[in-house]
């Protein structure tokens, strides 16, 4: 079982029941301060820390630096959630953070980063969706993306095509021999280390049949 420490402000901002955080393969420990994170990690030797840049009292950069200087603690992966300023991003990287997620941090973006750092099994399960045909509703452009995660509210997709927040897309994909065509909106955008685009997309006007199929698929994967 993977063990994760998550700062309280971040837990409050995500929907735990609809993400990997609520799965039995992940043990989540919450912390209110950076000092508490340091103490908990020393006690439990966790696999991943997700903290806020401004978490009291020492903040994320000092916390990262202290962990990286300690031979017994430094092997942990660290994600820092912060305002996307150049200064903050540089500080996080230089102090030893593995990944930086801009605010507001949605569960889909955090899931993607966690998957990269922990190789979360749910990511492998979602490969049954494989490729998605995506078409912009504002033009005739069609491109291919890969699904990394799905819930009844939306998907996390990866592609080489650039989109922007608010773009409307028509996604066509297959679940359990059913082809679904669902209108979506880009809610969040991120980039992988290789430069590919990752988008958290929200389902819009999804019909009842499609919702039932998606819900059944998600629940069947959770039981594995």
C-alpha cells in the first residue's frame, strides 16, 4: 500500500470520493503544518508528500530542503501546489520538489502527477479506453488523445494538440464495447516532462445511458 501525506488545504479542495485518494491501495495522512509533515514523514516513511507552497509555518521550500538533506527522508517524492509565478516555480524546483502544480489544483491534475511519481495501478486499468477521437466543436479539427483517468464527471486526457481552458470538444471513445460521444469542456491544462499536453475535461450534457455505462465501468475498475 502506498502512503501519502497531503496538506489539509489541498484535501479540502479536491473530491476524494471520485479520485485515487479514496481507493484502498492508497493510505492518506493529513497534515496542517509543514512541521507536522516533517514529523509524520519521519514516523511513517511515506512514498509521496503533497503540500502547499505557503503551508505554515516554514513553507514548502524549506520543508523540501530539509527533507532532501536528510539521508533517511530524502527518497520521498514531493508535489508542491503553488501560485504559478516564475519565482515560486524556481524556488520549488531548486529546493527539491519533484513536481509543481499551479493553483487551483484539481484532483485530475494531482492524479496525473501522482501516477507519474508512484506508478498508480489505476492508470494501467484505464488503458482499456486507449485512444480517443477528439473534435473541436468550434471547428473541423479532429485529433487523437489518450485517456489516463475517467469518472462520471469527466476525464484526464493526454495529447500533442494544444487546447486552452474553456475549449469545447466532442470526445468519442469506447467502454465495454460501447462507443460513446460526449461533449466536453477543458477545465484544466498541464504539461508532461516530455512536453505533451494533459487536460482535465468536464462532461457536458452527457446523456443518461452514457453516464450509466461510465459509472459501471468506474465501479468495476475500483473492485480490481
